[in-house]
C-alpha cells in the first residue's frame, strides 16, 4: 500500500478536511509540505471530498498589510520568508483547485485557553506582535467548516472580541 493509498483510505467517507500541515522549522523550505498539499488536493478531488479548511499564516503577501510594521517589514519578509513562500505555494494549489476551500490566516499562535477572536478578510492586527490562541483558531476552523461564509475566501484571525467582518 502506498502513502497515497493510505491517504485515500483516510479520506474516503469524509465530508471535509482540516489541514494544519506545517514546517517543523521556519529556517528552510520544505518541498514535502507543498507536495503533500498537492497530493491531498488531488485525492480530495478524486474522491469527491469537497470542503477543505487550510491553516496558513497572516504574513503571506496577500494579507501582510494588515500586520504591524514589524510583521510587515521584518517578521514576514525576512525572518519567516521561507515559511511564507511554502504557504504561498500551498495556497496557490488550493485556489487553483476545484475544492470549496477556506484559507485561515493567523499571526503568532499561543497556547492556553480560548480568549475570543476577530475574523475577516479585511481586519487589521492590534499590537506590534499580534497573537491568537490555538484554541481560538481551532474553534474558528471548526465553525468555518460547516458555514458558507468563507468558502473561497482567506480570512485573518486575531485575538479580540468575537465578531465576524467579511
Ligand atoms: N506556530 C505559530 O505561531 C504559527 C503562526 C501562524 C501560522 N502557523 C502555521 O500553522 C501551521 C501549524 O503550525 P504549528 O506551529 O502548529 O506547527 P506544528 O505543531 O509543528 O504542526 C505541524 C504539523 O505538520 C506535520 N508535518 C510537518 N512536516 C510533515 C511531513 N513532512 N510529513 C507529514 N507531516 C508533517 C507535523 O507532524 P508531526 O507532529 O508528526 O511532526 C504536525 O502535525 C503551520 O503551517 C504554521 O506555518 C503557525
């Protein structure tokens, strides 16, 4: 049995996929991650599993302008440029697919309990180093899975009072 067979076995009978596949280190690109998302997209298309919610990063070019100056000019384009390049390659595969994708773009993830979040395609981060808890991101991804609000959209998510801004 190949890895693709194993993936298809896991996917068959599923209605949707949440994908948080990410780099073990921000210091180098990881072609396996990009390839992995490509294999996932093809398998979903083949099996008719239509819905995909993918965890990306607020520092990708398309949403970088919503970050503070530090995120916009230092963290995303310099320190995390390799992670950003991988996310942009993976996002492109989703956008060009026939799937009902949502790309979720958080800033730095923190641990601990949910604190409440703001989400939307045109929201701006508060603070120099914005964060959101993993618990809030998980809740948002699950909510999004069963909603049409962000199909074919790429909302950012930041800690804050819970609200949706489309
Ligand atoms: N951490 C942050 O502050 C932050 C901020 C914004 C966005 N993000 C994004 O959120 C996503 C998750 O980040 P995270 O911090 O939660 O990272 P993480 O805990 O390291 O999770 C990454 C996941 O990807 C899997 N993975 C990595 N390389 C793989 C490979 N070659 N084959 C199979 N599985 C592989 C890991 O599996 P194993 O556990 O088996 O290694 C792990 O389940 C990433 O895409 C990251 O860029 C993170």
